[in-house]
């Protein structure tokens, strides 16, 4: 059944370095590897997941997940500060692939889950904590 879903995530554009490392054609072919590496940190409602948006594919660490939200369609993204990078980088490092920690973003968004979520990655001025 379709309904609104609200998520707060730490988002990384899916790392091409992982696709190259595993010698596969698609990020979706990396899922078994990621499940093994992230183990207890894999899956919904909170943990790592591959997110396919309307425009891009991301590796998301889901911080908060709410189903049946009446909040409508919206989304915001922010750069991580040094404290956030120190908190979340070790989680992403468990994947054992190359990436730039400056590419990590905090993202909060809500969408009607009968389709792919809109693409949110570029930062804006709304505060993460107030979403």
C-alpha cells in the first residue's frame, strides 16, 4: 500500500570505486557485498540502503524513517560539519571502498512511495534538526 514516507539520511552518491572494485555493471550488483560489509547496519527502517531517485543512485545511511506521514512532498540537503563527519565516516568506512567524505550530505525528505523519490543532494539553508 502506498503512503508518504519521511526519511533523514546521510547520503553518498553511489561510489563508482565500489563498482570498479567488484567488477560489476551496476550499483545494484553490489548489494550482497554491502550487506556483508555493513551486516547489522543494513536495511530499513534504520541502516544502510541503496536509494534510486528520479535522477541518481545513492548509498544512504538511514538515520530516521517514518511511514504514514501526512507531510506531503518536500526535501532538503546540507553539508556535514566536522562533528558529523567524525560520527558517520567510520560507518561508511566499513564498506571498504574509496570515497571523499566531503561528498557526504545530510538529507531529509518526504515523498509518496508509489514512485521513486525526488533527487535531493544539493545543500540548502533549512536546518536538519527542525525537519
